[in-house]
C-alpha cells in the first residue's frame, strides 16, 4: 500500500472538511497548507478587484508564503492536494506548495471544492510546477461528499 499525504488549503473550512473525510477514509496523513498571513473575509472578497485574493490571482507569479512544511515529503508516494476553486484554477498558495517540494516519482491528485466551478487548468498548472511528478486529472467535490464517494474515487491511486 502506498504512503499517502492529504495536503489541503481551505479558506472557509469547506475544503478542510472534505480533506479530513478523505484522509480518514484512506488512512492518509493530513497536512494543512496554512498561509503565513491568514486570509480575512475582506481578503477573500472575489467581487473586490483590490482584495488580496483578487490581486494574488491576477498575478501568475504570486507565491503567498506558507506557515509550515511537510516533514520528510520523500516518504509519500501519493499526494492528494485539495483546495477551493478560485478563478477557475488552484489558488496561488497551491503554486507555492507545488514549488516547495520535489515531487519526482510521486503521483499528485488534485481535488477541489466549489459551488459549481470546475478545476479548469489547475491540473496542467500543477504539472508544470512539479516536474517529474505524475499529476492526474482531479475532481471537484461538493461540501457534503461522503466518505464512501471520496474513498471510491481515491482507490485508483492508493
């Protein structure tokens, strides 16, 4: 059986709940991708072009700092990476995470939460940032996705 990490960024708590459910079902280690500077509700106002999240997502080179690191990333074979969909892709902090480690030889599995937006170009973006990894097509889940739905989906890679 593969050693599995479930890493996630959650702005509102929705992705955290799905990640916790996933990790519990598949026996993966849970790691929260926490911003060094936490997001406020005003930062997350996607309708305000001057909000922190809007400014970050408008700059493809933006790399928000992460508070902590995964210890011994080398031990994991499969890394599930969860996030809310922002502007039809992964939030910039996920780009920071992808560039922070050597994913060579690992399978990276994106998963996202959203009220309806697809993952868009997230998988391709993540693959470009993780040379040597196999980034598979991810999936978007509703906040209430059951443990069984998550486990059945994840079974392909573990």
